C-alpha cells in the first residue's frame, strides 16, 4: 500500500480468504477485522459463516499478524483513518471476486475502526453503491476503560505525549489474564501464533492510544454508518491482574457498560445482545456461551435482509 505515513517502511496488509472445497454456494460475503494484539485465526468463525452461505474474508491490518514486517512497531498507527486504505481495497477485491453484498464484522479495536470507516463510507454515498449490508461488532472498544480520571485527566496527557512522542511506550504494566484464558498451553482451548498475539499483549504506544482516543471522541459525537448493526458483548466485566476461572466467563479487557452506553452512537438501528458467560471475544468463549453467540448472530442475519436500513 505504499510507504507507511508513520515512517516504518512499506505498509502491507493481508486479506485472508476461506476456501473450503465443500462450501455451499455463497449468497453473501463477509469481511472480518481483528482488534489490538490480534490477527485472524478464528477458523471456526470462518467455517460457521461459510455454512450460512457467506464467502468469508478476514483482514490482517498493517503491522499486525501476517502483515507486520521487521522493524515495524506492532499495531502502530498515528491515525485510525490510515486503515481506510486497506479497508477500501479489501472491499473492492471482495466485490470483484464475488459480486456479492458484503457484511462487515469487527472485534474490539477493529469494531471502532470499522464504525469510523463506515461512517466515512456512508457520508461519501458509497455504502449502497459498494454493497455493504450491515455491521456485526464483537465487544467493540468504544471508550477507555478504568477510572473516570483516565478519561478526564488522562486523555489530554495522552494527546500531548502522543503528538510529541508517538512511539513512547506507556507504563501500563503487563497482564496476561486474557491470553492465559484463551491459549491451549495455559488454561484455554485455542491455538494461535504467540509471536502475533502474545499472552500479555503488545506494548501500548502513546501515538496509537492518542489515535484511539480521537476515534472515541468522534464516535461519542455520533456517527451514521448507514446500515443496521448487531453488537455482541459479555454480560459482565471482571478486571483481573492474574488468571482465575472467573476470567473464562467475563470480559477481562473492556468495560461492557461502556459498550452498552456508546453503541447507540452508530446512528441507525442497533441491536445489543449481552451473552452470559462470554469472554471478551464472544466467539472464543466456552462452548455454551459461544453457541448462544452464534445463535444470536444467525437470528440477526436472517432478519437483516428484511430491514429497510440494509445497504443492499
């Protein structure tokens, strides 16, 4: 995608496609976008969507997962709108390859990135023209978690440090609770590349967090994404410095009350569904809440074509 505007070499993104030999004929397509300290590895999600008649694609954003090159700072961007390049190009590739309407799906920070991008897409009159039909968000990051002074006093400080020294690492500590609840070498059932998704996460840099906080501020002013949205989240949050069984049945990353509060800012018909016993990534939950999350998703997908707000 050309030279990285943040000065870290060539910007590269990776579009992954699920192509099973026995897939049913697709009538829709879907593009999945991951969150921070993440990349696409949820093959069971691709299998499920394929079985529902979706041609499945996932995007590893620049400097993330398959896309990161030597010398690049993991996940670093100084402005979330820089991701528009790979999102626009991915949408174009999917439409060229399939000719089908496209559902967008995002997790955590990817949910924020997609919401802002879709607002810009709709403002430019491109949503219907490019066949975007809806948005599914899995625990989207819609505000800064933690005490209120993080948001009131902390945000101006983050903005200043991020503007002057974007690559400065913030002293937030290293907590592996979520990673240990997921990975099969610890207490979880999932296998993924720990170089691309470390148990304790990647360091948080001031310029990146500044970009996220600016994204939060824009969201809080109100967006118009132009299509219906489904938001899936855990029912409860439990912030834990060490792993324990409670981490397997709650969101230990984000405050679900903030997700609930700000989801109405998407500007169109929005369904918010709390999932009892779900993790931060609801589709990486234990079997029972995971099944409930897929059931809720499938029910909403059956409804989506009947909605007058659907983009195509």
